[in-house]
């Protein structure tokens, strides 16, 4: 059996490794002229790292990432709302990694080229159309000028082509564009002095805006780490989604600074870190409503093409990796590809739909919002504002729903 994978991001590349590990053939078609190390920092949770470790990538990730030790949630005054260990320190059998998105993608891409061969990764290929018949799927690809360049044939087609997925738009032509809530994410990274353990992650803020900071790699000197920062704030009313070409553009200080005012992080001077960052990026915070189904015959969706979600709870890339594992397993268990895709839908769609809805409410970071709503000016005793049990229900409840609670257990 052969799979056509549309999209060379984290989801598409991981799918290729998963299928290859199960003896299934596949080829990747990426519209960009080359697969580059784009983006800034992300976190990949233990349940997803467990899958990458099973593919033999743990040592490679260790070489380019930070094993996350702990997570702090603070209100905008810098007071501690919640603190918990992460990864190995929380009892998992594998780490949580804080990593540059592009470096994670490169680690997976290098493994794909080593195991499948460079000739299985096609760049500069834009999906124009696809058709199905009783025996398989045919996909037509063009170059960026729209000139037909290739026809691919396989038993299934996997749309892993992101939030602006051509495959999804073909399957659901009346859906419309992504949904924007008026919030924008500004992100940057640079070398900065270590803070706390050197492996700590902090999220601070409140209902209107939040600030995030954590290291994603070792720095250029022993006393520094390559430090990622992010700010979420309001830039519109959500009625007019920015044009697609403005989804990843250099940010502007005049837009950013009003959303950082009044937020204090005592452990690290994030304001100085942001001012020292030469270039930072701006992204609209958007998602899509969960679909009634992903699979149509021999065609299915995966990752952001299937379930784009707000970037809270560190789940976007993690869920794409879990999709890839589930799809690979379904394909080797089923007698027919269409039966496999139906089983894949049944396993993954309800779980990811729940996370999409939860992330719209703030995910685990909603614990900060709950405290700020009750004590906007800060507090003397957090227990008098929101008890430990109530805070735990928000944070741990999300971990259970997303599948990375420490008691979820070891690898199957």
C-alpha cells in the first residue's frame, strides 16, 4: 500500500516515519520550495515524545532541545497561581521538550530522508486536485506558477497541509476560512541569561493578555539559554481575519507593548528580553470548528488540517504526532484502506474536538483567568481566592482530556 502525504510539516513527516516503520510505502509532497527551520518555540508533551522516542529520535531531540522541568502559572502581578513539575519530573517515562519548531521539524525530516530516501520528499509541489476510484487516489500537483508538474498515485491520500489545507477545502468547500477571536500571538527568541532552573516555563497574565517565557535550546555561552517569549493580546474584534499573507509577519512594537503593560514576572525580565529581540513575529490566534468527519473514501486529514486549535496547553504539534501514530496503526490492522481511515476517524476526531473546544476556553491556562476574575488586584492567600482542589480541577482536568496526565501510564 502507498500513501500520498500532502504537507511536509511535523504531522506529515511524522506520518511518513510511522508508515515506514510499519512497512507501508509513502511519498511526501510539500508546496514550499524547501523545508526550512521556520517558527519559534513550542512544547512537545510526553505522550507525543513517547511516540518519537519509539521511532528512535530521543537522542536527536536531546541534542537540540531543553527537557522541561517545571511550569509556573502567575497572575499579572507575578504571584504564583499554580506550579507543577513536567515531563520526567512529573513521573512520565519520557521528557517534555521545549524546542524550536523548525529544529523539531528538521530532526524528523533528517530521519525521513535517512530511512525513506530523499527521493520520497518532493518540494515545490502544490496540490491542484485529486480524484478517487475503486483502486486508489490520483493527485495532480503544479509548481508555484500553476504549471502541472506531476501526478501521484496511491491507495490513500493524507491531507497534512495545515490550517489553510487544500485537501480540507476540497472536502468541505462551503466551510469558509479560519475563525479569529481578535487575539494575536507575538513571538520571538534570543540568547538570554538562565533563570530559575534553566529548564523552567512561565505563563503570566490574565483575562486580557498573557506573557510566556521558556528556554528552547542551550545558549551560545554556558550561562545563557536560547529563550523563547510570546505575548497573547487583543488586536481586533474578531470580525475581520487578517489576510493570509499577514499570518506570519514581523511584529510591531506599537501593537505589542499595550498588551504587556502591567504584567510582571519576578524570575526574569521579559520586557528587557523582548526589547533585545531584533525581529519578532505576529500571528492571528485562530482555529476552525471540529468537522463531522475527516475521512472521505480514501482521503483523510491530519494535524492542523484536521483540527487547528489555539496554541494553549502545548497541544498542536503533540496532537499531530498522535494522529500519525493512530493512522499508522489503523492502516496495518485493517483489511481495507477505507476501513482503516474510518477507524482512524473514530479514534482521533472526538478526542481532538474536545481539545479544540477546551482551548477556546483557555485550556489549563484558564486557571490564571479564574483567579484574575476573582482577584484582579492580586491576593494575599491564593487559597482564599480559589482552593487547591479547584485549581487542580482546571489544570489536571485538561491534562486528562488531552491524554498527557502522568497517570495515563507508559507506552503501550
